[in-house]
C-alpha cells in the first residue's frame, strides 16, 4: 500500500500501475487530522506523505500518524524522507553524511525521520 498524492507518488503510480498497490491520496485520508481509513492488515506501507511548502512543521505529525497506522495494521513501514536533511553543496552525499538541514523544510523532514525511528 502506498500513500500518495504528491509528485513522487504520481510518478510511482504511473510506473507501477493501478493494480500493483492500494493507492491512497489526501482525498482518502487527511493524515493527522482524522482516523485512518479501514485497510487490510499486513503488507508494506510506503510513506511518501509530507508538506513541502507552508506549514512544513506538520511533517512530524504526518509521519507519526502514518507510522501508527502501519503499526496498528501489522504492516512494515518504509518512510521516504528528503535530501533536504543534508547540508547540500558541491560533491556527493552518502549514508555517512551527518544531517544538517539548511532550511525549515529540511529541519521538518529530519524531525519526521526521528519520529518514525
């Protein structure tokens, strides 16, 4: 199952197709503001949800709600974050780079990562 409604979700849906997963959009669940819809148990939840502009501080609340939904259904959670948690600049980043977000969006995504850890 994938929660999608943004750019990455639309791209994956185009590649994977309709039958590959149960796709949810913001119209199906206003994450963090209401109960999760009734979904089958088990499986994998690919969390692509988040706010990119405006009230980016909501990202931790959203991540927490998706993690709770996955846990309640006995599903594995894959939380997708953002390269914005790293300082950026020239050169390549790898798994050993320490997070050091230069923006409020990056800080909010890092907070979301910490919530699901």
